[in-house]
C-alpha cells in the first residue's frame, strides 16, 4: 500500500524518498519499480521533506513516529496506519512535541494500482489536511477530508475494517468448524439454497487474506482496542486476530487456496 501511494505522488511530480534499511528485497523491488528514491537513513530521508507519510504494519506505527520525532522533524507527519484512534492520538502527540504537525489518516481499499479505487481519509488541522490532499490531486487516490480532529480518520478505518476483515475471519472460522465436524456437505447444501453467493465470498476471503494475514492480525487487535475504548465488546476482533495469526506462515503466498487456509486453522 505504501509503495502504491508513493507511486501516485511520483506520478504527480512529487519526489518521494524512503529508507530501505531493514526492509525486504520484495519491498525494495516495489520501491524501485515505483520510482521512489532510496535514502540511507531516517534523518537523510527526512531531509527537505515537507510531508512524512507513515504506512507500516500497525505494531510499528508508534516506533516509526518516535524515530521521526527523535530526528527533530518539523513538517507535516501523516500517520496512515491501521491503528486505533487512541494510538493515533498518541502518535500525534509524540510528533507534535518534536515540532511537527500531525495529520491522522485512514486508508480503505486496495493499493492504488490498475484502476483500483483507494480512499484516503484525513482528519486534523485544516491547513495541514488541505496541503496533504493537494499532493494527491489528479491521482488514483480519492482523498476525503473530514472536518474532524485527530483520531477521526483512524476511527473510520477501524469501523470499516471491523466488518470487511472481521467478517472474512468469521467466515473462514465457520468453514473450519464445518471441516472439523465433517459437515461441509450439509453446510454447502444450506448455503446453496439460502445464501448462494457466500461460496464466492468464502473463496475470496481465503485467497485475499492468506498472504496478508500476518498484517491483519495486528489490525484486528487495534480494532479490538477501539471497541473496548468505546465500551463495546472487544472479543469479536480478538478472535479474528487469532484466526489471522494462525495463517502467518502464508505470508506473501499469493498461490494459497481455501484448503491451505482451512488446514492451518484446524
């Protein structure tokens, strides 16, 4: 996702730098293909940057913000990670103490490639939000500026993913239960009559989730924390995190099929 956003900015004639240190060869290949310039370290990468865009696994969001803050960055810091509103506010506080202006962001949809529709929700200081939105003008990224404080964009992302990825985890768990109890034929019969479209949904849930489940696990925990903070049950998405955690060894495996996923769940 981060590489595709970078590519959208490069296409709009905005130079984009990234730091390859500690990243995989696959990440390097994507960055090179998308025209992102490599920087030897965070301080060099920040250099003359007007905007920092953080897109990383949820568990790393706070560490990235702390590293940027230690470097004394004083531009606009956009946290576009799948994190809870509370964590988003904490990240904003960390970078603001170092002199930066924080913008909260939430990404919904697939990477901005091949005609896919990618939504980028922004909240926070009006001027900074407008400046970030302007950089994506004319790009395949649809920016939605929320008239709301830090945390609103993250909450929007959490609410959307709570259903889209949470329901996918539930569907996979249901199928695993049917396999375990050896009642797949009966379940398929009921589905065929009552909700025939669910077979295709199940297949998409398996093939779409398998290579990214290692990342979805952390996202589900962030959603669980968001629910708990709102006084709502966190257990739904704690269980979804468990489901995705069991699929961790399918990371980046785009050839995984439903049988591979169910085998790991049970």
